[in-house]
C-alpha cells in the first residue's frame, strides 16, 4: 500500500495498492485528519523520507505499519499535527 498527496499544499491524501506498473487500486482517501496526518508524517521521516511527506515520493506501508496505526488508534495515542497556513 502506498500513501500519496496529490499536490504540495493540498490536504487531500490518497492511499492505493499498486497492482502492477500500470494499474493501481484506490483504498482510502482522507482530508484534513490531523492525527492521521501526524502518524503518517512521523512514519515518513522514520523511514528516511526527505522533503515534504509523500508528495514527491509516496510512503510505502507495511503490515507492521498498519498494526502500529491500529494500536495507536485503540490507545488514543495518535500524534497531533498542525498544518502551516
């Protein structure tokens, strides 16, 4: 699964599964979800992402990443995130 923001200053974020080089399947979409955005941004930098999270380079999610997200949702421990205007 990959996470990608379509534009630099957009708050629309898409997740998709890459079926093959020419075909993708959209899985999820979110807009202005600060805690989910915080989790994904932290994960992007943890995986040595450079620049603005998943704009130029999508974030690849593993099963472990999704299990950690689930754990943080259940424990209500997702990080806060603030957009700069």
